[in-house]
């Protein structure tokens, strides 16, 4: 089962209209998200760093450290996202170890883009 299929089936799904803030840079962080439909911009100091499309995840650092959001997230288009808190994340990692590798891969790709 792919990571997207796992997250697409989550119970906690939220909808956002285009332009709506999902979370702000510096806000407390306790969940990550997966884009089920639409697109989400990751914004740092007013600049779009990345657009996350269907099947992508964002906000994953919230489940790795306890710091505030390092960037903001704004719905680029009307979108639906599934929400994963720390407890659910631990269950997913335990049940599907490859899920953790997929999340780490996303984090590594984002880190490489910001440092090169």
C-alpha cells in the first residue's frame, strides 16, 4: 500500500478554500497533512517555496520535533487534506514501516533543496 493510499483513508479530513491559511509560519505544530485533492503552497517569509499537490505531504516536521512551524501553508486551490497527529503517526509507522521511510525521503528532499 502506498503512503498516499494510507493517508487518503484517514478519518480526519479538512477542506480549505483557495487562499485560506492552513497554518502560519511560527505557529505551534502538532499534526502533519496529506493533500487528497487540490494544491497547497508552502510559504516562508512571504515566498512560495513549494507547491504540494495531490499525494504529497506537508507539515511533517511537527511529528519529528516539538518546534514551531518553520513555514506556513496556504491553500493554492480549493483542497482537501487529511490530518495525522503524533499518535496516529506512530500507529502508521508501526503498522507500515515503509511509511516512515517515505516521510523521511520527503524531509530529505526539502532539506536538499533549501541548502543547495
